[in-house]
């Protein structure tokens, strides 16, 4: 039995794909400690893993302090604040990992967990990177124009970084140039090689294991009887950029007269009472059991988050994609490229476009056929069983060396 440290971003799209793998490793006798945000304690502990938390400052703008001179450009001020939040988050992680006496045999970390590899080096253990999105899906970062003239604004943060490097014996990633994406000695990618686009940088250390499907043990009541024997449209913009009342109103207008049942998940940032009128053929809820709903869905309107797209394709569901930010654009493009959905720019969304897209997908069987082809490739990749095989074989080979 090995002791494993799993480090992840506190976000549903980064954590949900890993739950099945964690359960699989524990089932094979590994002892897993999972480090992420406190709000995910219950979900992690249900897998059987030991939970530890750190403070995630990247979304905590309330504690920002503006010490810059008035003539400093806004973009530079924002870059300073972001770097301050990154450093405070990393400091919180270091305090948890290095303050205890617990020893680990290897570490697994999310590709956006930029200090994962350095922590592995400091602990002198093998490192495994968990890629919950497409590899190299982000555009190359660029500095705010004229940043070199304002490096003095970063001095206090760079001093904090230097102090951490000396204290913990790590080399801090270059966060001045942007938000770096990490990789490990072994890299697990939660999709199939067929679905993943051809990009630079993928070598034999990258293993495509397909989707990790696990029972999230979510206790959500849902009226499944209301969507039985109906064409079902499921709509969700995920858990972050999901507060566009205008988008939801466009959906109401687009589908109110169609002979379909529409399930709409809106999150907790909008009060359902804010809507003027909800059509009779809509079920609108803050959250729904997505995995179960997708099993009865004919078309999924989504933000293009990698996890949501994987779950839809695993269930052979074609999509209308309205990407909001970051890697969602690359994911949406790939779905459309392989003929499993239609991509709509978020700034161009309206009721007519949505209705036309849904009508086209429902009437053209190729979208369903192509989604099934991708779904089969995800299933054939092996999932968490293959993922655990790759991890244990890799760790064993490291021990032999």
C-alpha cells in the first residue's frame, strides 16, 4: 500500500472527473489524501479518501489591496493583484503539505495546480499530472503592454516568492508571464485519443484514459417521470458563468412552443423568481443530477466545459455549445469539428439561433452518429481501471529505478 497526495483546484469541473479514479486507487489498497477547498470536503470523504483543505484566494477579490500609484495602468494593477492571490494560495498549500509529518510515496495534481510538480520534487517522489481538460488548450499568455516599465510594482510579491522558495526548497513557476499549466512525469488525460486534437508536446508520458464516471452520491430529487417518453433538451452553463438571465430568457423564447421537455439547470446565483415567465414545458432548477439526466437527453445545450462535454459524449448526446471562457472554446471547436454538435458564439446567442441549431441537430442523424462514435472511443479508452493501472505501473517502475 502506498500513500498518495492528490492536489486539486476547488472547482467541480476539476474535481468530479477524479472521483472515480480516487475510488479505484483506494479499492486497490492505496491510501489517498485529497487536498482541495473546504467546500468539497463531503464529496471527497465519500470516496474514502482522507481530506485536507487549503485556502483558495484566486476567487477572493475582497481581500485585494491597491498599493499602486495612480499612474499605473489598470491592466498592471490587475496583474499585481492576481499574482498576490496566486502567491497567497500557494503559501496556504505549502503550509498544509510541509507542516505535517505525513510522508507520501507519490503525488497526483491537476494540470492547473501549478506548484504540483515542484511539491513532488521537494518531497522527492514521483509526480503524476491529472489533465481534466485538453492538453495545451489555452492560448499562450501575454503580458500587459509595457509591463517591463512597471516591474517595481511586483517587487513585494517577488520577495514573497523568494522567501517561499528558500523556506520550502522549491522553484516557483513563472507566473509573471501568465498562468502556467503543469505536467508530470506521467500525465493522465480524461478523454480519448480520438477526441483529443493533435497538438505539440504530447509524448509517451501522456495516457488517454477516457472519462472517469463515478457515482457522486448526490441526493437530488428530480421529477424523471416528467421527461419520460419525451424529446428532452437539457441546458446548463456549468457552475461559474451561469448567471445570464438574458441567455435563459432566449431559451424560453426558443423552445416554449416546441414539442419537447426542457430541463434547465441555473445554479444558485439566480433566483428563479427573477424570470418573467417560465413556459410549461420547462423544468427549471438550481441543480439537477446531471449524469442521470443526460441518460434521457436528446440534445445538450452547454458551455462546453470539458467535464460536461465528456459526460454528454459518454451518453452519446449531441450538443449545442456556447463557450464562455478559457478551454471551453477549444473543447467546443473540437466537438463541432468531429460533427457532434454546433458551436454558437456567446455574444451572438438569441432565440432564433438556438431554435435553428436544435432543429438541425434533431433532424440530422449524423450529429447523433458522430456523438456515438466519440462516446465509444471514450468507453474503449478504459476509464479509471486503466488510469489506476498506469499509475501503479509507473510508480512501481520508479521504485525499481
